C-alpha cells in the first residue's frame, strides 16, 4: 500500500496518453465506449489529458508522505518523465509513418520501444526502485518490462487485424483503414511478392483505405506470413522478458507473480 501513489501515477499517465492518442488517430471508440474527444470534443479532451498528466506527478510525490525515501521518489519521477518523453517521440514516429511507404522492421521496432515498451519498462522499474535496493534489480526489471511491452504491442497489432471485436474493444482492421504501419503491414511490405508489394504501395498511397480495399490488404498479409512471423516474435520477446527477470536478485517467490502477469498479458484469443 505504501507505493500505491506510484501505481496511480502510472495509470494516469497511461490514460493521458490514450486520450491524446484517440484524438490523433480520430478513434471514436475504445473498449466499447465512446472516446473522450467523441463525447466532449477535441479541445476539452486535450484539456482532460493535460490535467491527467499533471495529476500523475502530484500522485507520485505523495510517496513522500508514505515513508518512501526522497531520493527514491526523485528517481521514480525521473523514470516516469523519461517514459513520457519516449511516448511523445514514439507517437511522433507512429503518426509520421502513416504517410511513408519505406518503413522497415527496424523502424517499427524502434517506434514501439518508445511507446508501449517504454511505459511498461517504467512501470516495472519504478516498482523495483521503490520496493528494493540496488541498481541490479531496477535494471533487470526495466529490461523485463521493456521486453514484455514489445511482445504486448506486437500482439495488439495482430489482434487489431485478426482479433475479435468484442475482445479488443474497437472495430477490427481499423488500423489498416487508417494506414497505420503495424507489424503485419511492415513485414508484408518487406517480404511479400513483388506484385503484392506494388498493390500495397498503391493502397497505402491513398488518404484512407476503403472497406473493400481493407479485405485486399488482409489477403496480402495472410499470404506474406505476417501473422505467423508476429506470433514467433511475441514468443521471442516473452522469453527475453523472463530471462531479464531471471537475472534479477529477486527471490523466486517474487518472480513468480511477475511471470504469471506476463503470461496473463499475452494469453489472448485470435
């Protein structure tokens, strides 16, 4: 309970980023509910997101009243601030990639490392910083969160195309219609046959992709083996996350809940 303000801070940062992300992506639905901007308009949604950002750091500094060492609080704030800057950079890349046809797998992986992976790494590292002593456990838990975040985002990309709408909470294939360079799309651009690549270039050169053309994109993605490749990559990052956890100085009794959490996050139906 002593470090609950840190958990609140992380949740507020997460939701601040989602509010702004929904505006930038013009997403009208999240988890089967209207998004903030859809209800209140873009201006008030930006305002709400900014307020959440401020509240997050106010919550974090309440750790001082719970007997947490002030230097640890400062370190936690630095980790959270670093994650926020990475989130902004990653979001910039995500938006910029929508109008590019030359996005590589390296570009994609760098981008998600600055978004989902950055916030998850901050979450696990902040917990380690506040609850344990020593840089080794903090560094190991940071790596654990980062690798897990990479796996989670790749899984989210796959679900966005081949998942069930009732599970993901928004229309499936929406990322395709908005020309987002998710892992399956980037992989297909690099690995599909030449005729399919030319068709993808044609479709992704449009301002938006129609429902009829979305079906063509999905067919090309299926033929390229993008889904199978993504699933293999999820497994690789999951194993790397567990390896990072394994080299930490945590007792096995403390590692087990984190292993279970990682498995829970990646156990999704397609």
